[in-house]
C-alpha cells in the first residue's frame, strides 16, 4: 500500500486510545492511520526496561492491539531506521507521537525528526504524558525549581491548568503492513515460565479499561481518607495507578480532572488536594530529569560524592532484596515488591532509608533493584525518589532523618495486617512483638512456632548502632560544604 495521506502513529508510553493527543490529532487529520510500537533496547542503553516492566508491557501491548482491532504493527530495533523505512514502504508523509522526557529519548527523537525532514516527511510531537511541560514551569529568573512546594504551588498551580482530556476517536481506521512482529516476538516475558509470567500479574488488570476501573474504585473508596490513609499499607487508600500512568494506559489529565471533579463533593476536598499534589510530585520528578539529565547516576548535592558508602556488603544487600533483614516491616515491603511488582509508597521510604542509612549501601543499588522489580519503574520517579531518601537530591529528606523500622511498623501497621500478609512465618506472633520479634520471650516464640535465625532471621544490623554509624558517615560530607 502506497498512500501519501497515511499517518504513522508511533505509540510509546501512551498505550491507550482515550486522551491520546497524537492519535486524536491523526484521526482528526486523516481517515487511515498506521499504529506502530517499536521496542527500542538499542538507544536505551543502561536504562532498558527491567524484568517486571517488560512483563507489564507485554500485556499492555496485547490490550492495545486488541483495542485497535489487531492492527498494531510491532517491531524491535532502532526507531530511526524502522520509522523511515516504514514511511518509504507505505508512502506515509506524516509521523505523529507523544513526547517522552528521558534524556536518551529526547536525543533520539530529535535525530528522528531531523532525518524525517530530510526526506520531506513531517514529524509532529504532542504532550500526552505530563500535566505541564517541564520547560514551561520555571522560576522568575528562568531557572528550574529545585524545591517541590514552590514548584507546585507557585509554578504549576499559577500556570495554565491541565487541558481537558480528549475523547477516544470514533471509527479508527487502521492499516497494518504484513511484515510486523507479534507481541510474543518481542521476547518481553522471562524465558523461564512461572512466577513473573503468572503469579505477579494476578492482582492486576493490565488494560486500558483496567486503568479506568482502578481510578474509579480509588475515587469512590480511597480518596476521601487519602491524606491520612495513604500512610497505612494495609488500607485501600492509595490509587495504585502508577504502572498505568507509567505505560500511559491512563493519562494524568484524566486522573487530575476526575479527582478535581470529586473534590467538590462533601468530605473529599482534602483527599483530592493531596492526591493532586502527588500527581504534582510526578511532574516535579520529570522536571528534575529534564533539567538535570544526570539525575539517574549523579548526586544533585555534590557533597555526597564523598559519602563513605560501604562497598563490600553483598550478603546484607541480598538479605534486603529478598526480605530477610529481620525487620518485619522492611521484609514485608520487599516481599510485596517481589510478589506483586508494586510497593506501597510509605514502605518505599522505609526500605529506602534502611538500605542507605542502616546498611550504608549506595542508593544506586536500591534504584537498580527497583528498576528491575517494579511495574512502575520510571526513570524520573525512581531516580528522584532514591536521591530524595538518600538525602542527596533536590528538596531531599535530611540525611539525619533515619526511619526506625520498628516504630514505623508499629505506627503504620499497628494491627500487623500488612506484615502478616507478606511475612506469614510471623502470623502467630502477638501484635506486641510483631515488629520486634527478637524481644519476644522464648515461650511466646515457641507458641508462635518461631525459631529466630532459622524460621525467621535475626536483625542483620542493630538499629541504634546503625543509626550512630550513619550519622558519623554523614558528618564527613559536611567537610566538603
């Protein structure tokens, strides 16, 4: 088929039909589109998708293909070559896509646009992933914000409000060349079938409809008490929208406007405002990544370059990864991550603090593990969040703020529901000792069928000693101020 009026719509992190500016514009401009997804591991380099993200992507592409009537054209390789070859093959003179903001994608997309122009092909990009473009939210002096509250309150909320979500185009007409791949040809699923191809996806409906259903349930059942309830991992007050937002199965504009509409109902104002500010944190992370492309590997505060991280600590790092630290709230969170591809936000802070401050392990190691295990592994959010908890990022938590994993567990999982879900070997331990089993008398341990060091580990570090050591290490960074 040679058709100069055909428009190639290049899907990326916008795997949806509703509120998709590139798709909407293409369908408005022309009757027939060529929907394309290209798995690009070549340009991604060290930031190619981790294992859990690839599993989610597999199911998300299956859903998108189904929603497009089986007409999604798939390929893997360098998009610069693939898109140009596809345009030559079909005669398409226009290519539309929604922007991504990772530095490697910006560099790649710029080259693609330039090459398309050389062949008299129009490349048009749209904003389908952020409420505010990062280059539009700056301080009066033109520099980027480095503190969240003024960024959000003075920058975002004083700017133009997020646009109204676009409807799903009606009667999408697609053309699909015959030389594409199948979703399975992309090799996104682990070679060894089992855990991550079956069990990890069971709690999720990985589809565009699933994303909208998840938002609806959250707005109806979780939003009202979100401000306080979001700190308790056993409660259903968090949205769990992060994987859907990352892969673009729902847009932040849809989440923003529906939360804003719900804020008018009695009792929902505070919860909606808090949830919308969390969407603002997502924007802030992307702004930081855009303005500081080295965010994934370079401390934003240079004084942390001299921090004395412990280099040889493989056994303790492995215990942290597997949820075998001897601190129940930490272990529950790490096991939730492994079993579901997700971790509650309060718990992300707890386990992050434990890794960098109790174990004095570089935040890079935590970011790498999250990158491989999280469904919502997002370069901007992952990098900014780990720098925040390590104390070396923008608007970061002070390094001397060291979470006590016992008191965190007692405060935010007082009935032990979360710990007992993911650390079942402790399920018979009374609440009094659940978050500090090493303090339980021997007869209590015996009655609960627990043998410390065998059925459940002793703590791999002592909290007080680890805290003192972390504070001494932090003192060394002050010498470089």
